[in-house]
């Protein structure tokens, strides 16, 4: 069997193993080991490559940012900052049709600027926003759809865990990627807001018999609003201001943000030593999962390089004359399809080792590609049958809720379509991602 045949066989077998229920990191590691063994016909070489990859894949200083941002996001969730943000947004949009939906989007956008984790946003706003929206007459389907749709802002508006992983895999500046996500993130917020207003006007049955009564919403004084938003503003200034001002590296900013969020949580008396230990354990679980995926991807990319597949693909692309646009469109389609069965991190780790050599050969702007990739994989959070955001929302609602998993996917469908619109805009107008950098 030739190297190219071995590479393609590994891709096909990987899909079979993943569909059968094997964890992505295990499938990547196993197939990489077997692939190198077959290519070199030497068990010792395959074993040594396995040892080297486990030693070197995540030894970079930059990987320290992963547990720090995860800890910050989880601590912010526990501190009740999501609830405070929603209260202020609800107060601001209480007179607008579909105001609670818009308030959820706005609150999630602010929350995203200090968490960077979509799962945290989905869990927090399921508890905060969904009961309030249903109480005011919104349909359960719309309520969970808004939460699912707006939760993806956590991976687009910086700081973002996916941008960190993409930056490490492609050797791009994490700070530049953070800046590149700002305008597309704000555009997505604007599209969501406009979409909710249009739904309120043209499809009111989807929203429900809404009883928006401004008098029923406790008015917040300027002092109360500032007290609720103060911790958020401080964390944003600390983390993003530190990165963009050149004071912190992303890793140092993660440490500063984690410390700041812990101080706020303890000051608000939302965190005990017992819950702090639980936070550390949960951070460890999440970090370990991400690191094993990165190790598996590192192994797999080395195996593909040995097989000669990147060079072969580059030649095929050159002969096909598809050009950069055709290749990027193909990558978008593959990522969205993989989103039906895999989580966002796994999609990046599976596709980038194959696509990156081809994209570099075509002189693609990898910052632009990064934003497109994040948008494409985040659509997968909202699509069945995997749609991890939908499963997080369902788990948070509990077994006693009347809202089904199908309701969550149907409610999220309009927001997935709106994400496609923003993805198309970023594809057609790359300057949306680069104007703040170059």
C-alpha cells in the first residue's frame, strides 16, 4: 500500500471509528501509530514517534493559556456575572419588540468578552434567560433557540479558546486572531438583533404571545447598572486591554483574568472553598480533554506528512485550477458537515493538518481563514444530530422540562442560517477580519 493510499484509508477508518463511538483523540492516536508503522514497516519508529509527540506536542508556553481561560470562564459563570449582564440588557431593551431575545443576545455578547467558552454561555443563559422568556409568553422553542444561537458568540468574540487552538496549530499570532474576531462578532450580534426584530414582525407565532410590559421590569438606576456591569468592564479592560495594549502576552492575560475573576467571585460571596475546588477539577477535566485532542492531531499531522499526502493534494489543487476561493468553499462545506457529528475542537484538529499545507501553498491569509473556520465549526454547535450547544441546554433544563431536543434544534435553526449569512459576508469581504490588523 502506497503512502497516499494509507493516508486515505486512515481518513475513512477514522470516520468509521468516530461514528462507532470512539473518542476522537483515541482514534487519531491509534490511526497515526498504525499509519507510521505501515509506512516505515518498523514498530520501533512508530513507538518513538508516539513518545516524542506526547512529549513535545503541548510543551509550548502558549498552551498555558488553555487552563487559564477555561478557569476564568467557569469562575465568571459561578460569580453570577451572566445574571447581572442579562438584567442590565433586559432593562435597556424592555421597550423593544422581542426585547428579551435581543437582551439575551446582547448579554451573551458581553459575557463572551470574558469567557471565550460557548458551553459556559449556553449553560448560564439557559438558567437565566429561558425561564424569564417563557414567563413572559415567548415560546420555549424560541427561548432556547436564542440561547443556543447567541452562545456561539463565546467562540468568536475574543478571548476565544478556539482562536487559541487555531493559533497554536497554524503558528499564527493569537492576539491578531483575537482582533480579527471583533468585527465579525459584532456583525453577528447585529444580524441576530435584526433577525429577532424581523421574526417579531413577520413570524410572531414563532416568538409566542409575548407580554412585554416595561412597567413589569424593575427599573435600574444608573448606579445599580454600573454596579452590575462594573466587574465585567474591569475584566474586559484587564484581559483584552492588556493584550491589545502590549502589556500582557495571551498567556499572561489568561492568568490575570483568572485571578481577577476569582477575586470578583470571592468578593461577591458566590464562591466557597468547596466550590473553588470543584472549579479546579472541572478546569482540569476540560484542559486534559483539549490537550489529548491536540496531541492526537499532532501525531496525525506527522503521519500525513510522512505519507506524502500534503504534497499530493497541493499538486491536485494546482492541476484542478480551483483557486483559493474554491478550496476555501470546500473546506467550509467539510467543516459544516463534520459539525453534525463532532465538536468544534475536533473539527479543527481533523481538518487543519490536511488543509494547511494547501492553503499555505496558495498564499492564503491564515488570519482570515481562522475566522472563517471558527464560524463554520460553530454552526455545527447548532446542527443535529450532535449539536453540543443543544445537548448542553437540554441537560441544563433538566428532565422535567417540556422542551425537547427537537425543539432546541428547530429553535436554533434560524440562528444557524443567520450565521451562514455572516460566514458568506466574511468570505466575500475578507477586510472584515483584517481591517483592524493591517
